[in-house]
C-alpha cells in the first residue's frame, strides 16, 4: 500500500502513467478498430489487446506515412483495400508441424487408414480435408505427410486438402512450401525425406516440401465469416486455435456451419485451448478436442 507523507502532493505511479507513444492512439481509435475487426473477421478484441494492436498497426502507419491512429481509421474508411492489410496485421500466426500430435494420431487411424483400405479395394474412394485457418502451412503439410505415409500410390487416388486463411501474407508463404530447416525438427524422422534442402538434400538453412506433397494441397484466401464458395462435404475439418479470437455467438454459429459442411461420420478437430460450450446438434465429443458428426 502506498504511503503519502504529510504535506507532499501525491504523484501518479510510473505504472499508472500513460505510455509514451510514437502515434496518438485514443480509446475512440481502439473502439473503431475493434469494431472493424469484429465486423470483417469476427475477431473479438478485449481491452487487454490495446498495446498489441498499437504495436502491430504502427508498422502500417509508418508504411502509409500517417501521423496518428485517427488518420489511419479515416484511411480505412476511405480505402476498402486497406482492410485486408489491417486484418493481416492483427492476425496471430503461430503454428508448427505435428502441433497437438494426438489429432494426427486420430486422423491416421480414423481417416487416412480407412480411406487407404477403400482406395486399395477399388471402391472409388474420395477424400476431402479442410485446414481452416492454415497460417503458414505447417498444418496442411502435416496432413499431407500423414496421407503420403499411410496410403500407397496416393497420387492415383482422389484425395485433396483445402487450406484457407484470411491472411494473404501467410498464405503466400504456405503455398511456396518453403520452411526454415529448423522447422522440421518437429517432424518425426521417417517423414523428413519428403523435404529437400537448399542443395538438393535434407539439410541447409531452408527446406522445401517435395512436389508430390505440394500437389495434394490447394491454398485459398477465405474469411470464415463470409459465405463459403464450396458445396462439397469434407471427411475432416481442422480448425485449431482460430476460434479463441471469437465471442460465444460467433463461435457457435461457426461450429454449426462446420457441422453442415462435414459428411455424416466426419471429424472436426479444434485447438487445445478451445472448447465447445453446450450441446451442438449433430456433434459428439469422442476424444481430446475431437468431435464426430453423427453417422
């Protein structure tokens, strides 16, 4: 507890003082930006995110040679094309290969292996997987790695992965198939031969997914809050550590849409820090953050 000596004026503590900032950033500016984030991407930003938003968007102000966040808000209102850069700037993209490995163990046993058996039997098997919020691509490439290892002659079967994200910058990186060599430290040893290094071998500073692996994946920009431009159903949907940015009603609506987009008996994988509160018609919890649509 602070003690003020008699006769001395109370001074604000250093922690209570407003931070010294390069750009003027008012509460009204923050509220304008949070409203835009919610309207365009369903992202719900709490008051605790003010410093994060300031830090990430300051780069845009410098690039545009603006002097305050009020000017940036006006710029957003006048130029709709800036909204994409705005969303890119505030999106968080943290991922790695085989993240939450239990999902891929389940996927291998309950999706890849059954498809492999059906395909081997010549029954016209078709497999469609959606990586929703794919970030820089580690998730869809992990899915592709499992399919390549589990299914013989995969290239001759009808198996495809759709990988989408709202952030065009990370999508471009993902589509290149290029990763820092250190990234494959997360990949089990018997999968690593599907990446080639700078000198044509699996070493060097960078590695690239081989052509057969890349050919399984289609990368597309998609805002989950907007109408989805596809009608076919998926065998499995991965949407992990995306819904943590959404409020309850937005998340519930998105889960309902995912359920409609799954085949009967299909699987939904969500992030370890996410949970589906309450009952969701047609979905059953079958494992850690793993759900199945009613057959």
